[in-house]
């Protein structure tokens, strides 16, 4: 077996190049938050930016997307994973996607199950009820609920309880849903 030795200059160059490939290590750029807007479906959340020159977007596309959310929101704030579902809906509807062609499910596990509790102080409560009313499915991992002592009756009305997040994802995939990787 041959050992390769990098000189300190070559190693520094290799590390600098590698840092460009890793998320969160690129040089910070300013983000124009004024470019983002809400709507057309949800006006109070789900902000997205208009994109000029979009090609190959077909408004008649059928979307069946499952979001996987395990991270809990900071106290009094909305869960970013839940808001991603609203952003997906708003973004695509703003480009002409027909709402009946967008099916969304949010599979919730880990500490994020607390963001689906039907209680005061839940910063996600209003957004979740609006998404549920729109037809978005929220499915809680029964294993996580059991681990955190959350019963079905503790959840926002309309939230579903599955045996596990793994079960929910498997069933959604069999129903034609793809998992959103973001």
C-alpha cells in the first residue's frame, strides 16, 4: 500500500476546495427577503420568490409530495418543515399549477410531534389548521408519539396517527407520493 503525502500548500488547497462543496461553508451572500411573497393560497405564510425565466414547468403536472419533519420549532414560532409544505403549494399555484393536482402529506416524527399539539402557545397551530382545511395531511409517527407521551386526543383535530413514520412513508409511496428531499 502506498502512502500519499500532501505538502502543506497542497493540503490547504484541497481543504479550501472541499469547503466549497460542503453545505454551509460557502461565502455568505445577502438574501433579498423583499423578493419573497406569500399567496396565492396562503397569505400569512408559505413565502416564496418569483423566478424569472422558468422553463419546463408544466402547470398540469400531478404533484403527490410527502414532507418528512422531525425537527421541532423554537417556542412560539412556526415549524419550518410544515411551512415548506405551504411554500410548495403557494409557489406552484403562483405558476399556474391547479390546486386539485397538488397533494401534500407531512409525516411528523421525533420532537416535531410537539408542534402538532392542540394547545395554546403552539406557534404552528394556526398554520397547521389552515393547511388541514386545504387538504394537506399531517401524519404523526405513533412510535414518536408514544415516546413523548402524546395521545391522539392531544393532537390538533384532523391530524392522523400512524403506526410509525416508516409505515406512513411506505404507504404514501405505494399511493404514488414521492419524498421531498428538502
